[in-house]
C-alpha cells in the first residue's frame, strides 16, 4: 500500500486509532448485558439520557459504565438514529479504495456487550428542556441528566450552483461517490481532445481549509497520482491540479500557527495548491468562481464548514454562529446544570489555550 504523506491523512489515522483504543478499552466489565424495558427506564431513580452514539456520546456511555455501571437505581440510555459508530477520520481509506464502507463502521451494540448502558435506535425529533423530556421516533423519554452529543451536519450555503453541483464528504457512500467521480473525471479527460476541457476535468477543487478539507485534498491527490494515472500512463504528464480554497487566512485555523504552517508546507510539497483568504462565490458545470478569480474545473468537493443539527439549533439557549450550544467549563448548558453537551454540538473552549475546541473525533471522545 502507498504511504500517506500529508499531515491531514496522518492526523486522521492517529485520531481514529486513539479514539478507537479509548472506546474499546474504556470500562471493560465482566457483567452480562441485560436488556431494559421502557418501563424500567422510566421508573429508574436516576435516568441518564445520551443523545447520539458517535465518539462523544459513546465515550460518555463507556465512562459512565466504568464509574457507576451496575447500579440498580440508575439507567443510562443512548439514543442514536444510525445504530452504529462511524469512524469519520478513516473515510479517506474508503475514498482511495483501501477499505470498504463496512470497514469504517462499528455497531454500537458491539460496545454494549458486558456493559450496563442501553441503546435505543431512534431519531431525535425535539428536546423539551423545561419538561426534561426528549421526543423521538420511538416515543418520548424523560431524563434527570441529559447529554447532547448529536454531532454536526455539513453546512452548504445557498450560493449560485453550489448545492446542485458540490460533492460532500461525510459518509461512506460519499466516499464511494468521490472515488467513482475521480475515475469518471480521469476517463472524461482521456476521451476529450479539447485541451481546455481536459484541463477542466483534471482540476479538482476542495472548498474548505479545515481538517476535512486538507484530508480530502491529500486523498484526491494521492489516489490520482499513485493510483488512477497508473492506468492512464498517457495522462501522466497532464496538468492535474488539486486546489484547496479556504476562507481563513491559514489552513486548519483552529490549530496553532505552527501546525497550520506545517500542514500547508506538506500539502504544497505533495503538489496540492493552496488558496487561503478566499471564498467560493458560485459554481457552474465548468468553473468555480472565487473571490480571487475563476478556476476552470468540473469538480468541487465541499468541506467548508459544519453546523449543529436542527434539533440542537432550535433549543432556546445561547448558540455560537454555527448553531453549536455555548457551554461552561464543565460542558454544561448555562441555566440548565442537568444538561451537558459534548462533541461538535458544543461550543467549548480549551482551558489551557482559551481557544475553541476543534470539531474532531479526538476532541469529542475526550469531552465524553
């Protein structure tokens, strides 16, 4: 297998390995898991409700099991719509063909074995903070303590052509579509004799200079140069371009300046073009218009931001600009000390640096 050389891809592996090890090792018990009825949950003296089975929510459940697991008066219930944990930092391995879609997901119930927390497969519809109740597709559930770990959704602004033409990168199916699109683009470049059209097909723009954007750009570049072009040797000298367009003045702006500089240097050394301090204004089928000029390209991948899901944004509490809930130093919602928020749904600050906590799997697992 070719070795991933960029900072973004290396960071992805480290994050996934570290988070996976914590989730697998946290709170191992010898108890046999016993299913719980809805009535048993409702009548428990202490009802802990965790919304979301991602890195933050699952880490919370495992840590609670380690600390208070087995107490007859306490019930811990995890509600998740997908019923599995997606190792998002490893999506690039699906995109470049190293792994299949099933290799980057793990059933939540696999972590439930020998532990006392319970799982409800359901969609969260709304949260009533005053009544301390959550409405789901499987009915309402009251709580004494609530942990909101519902993650985030990709934020695609309503710019001309963007929502119709931009490809996203958030799920295994997105990763497979990315790989198929790259193959189709190279094939289209092979079939045309028009130099301008060939350049358009061989130019790949990534909107977003954060963690996802740089990992995506690195994956695209590697898959093309170390994979696809081996099957099209007559295109090996063609001017293939992979361009990262970031609105901030530096890449991974939630990291420190040294990390940002190192990431940019590694990307440029690999041949990825970096355009920071620029916004994408519109997209057509043959070009991406930015605040710094037009880029002739047939492909735009969108990784330029996330926002809290609607059920989180609708809560009557203080929100950050992206809809995440502003929490205190203990990850609690002000005026609602029984409610905690972890992961991408939380707008929290690092106690040492005072900087916002980045929306990464590693940070979510640590918060949980």
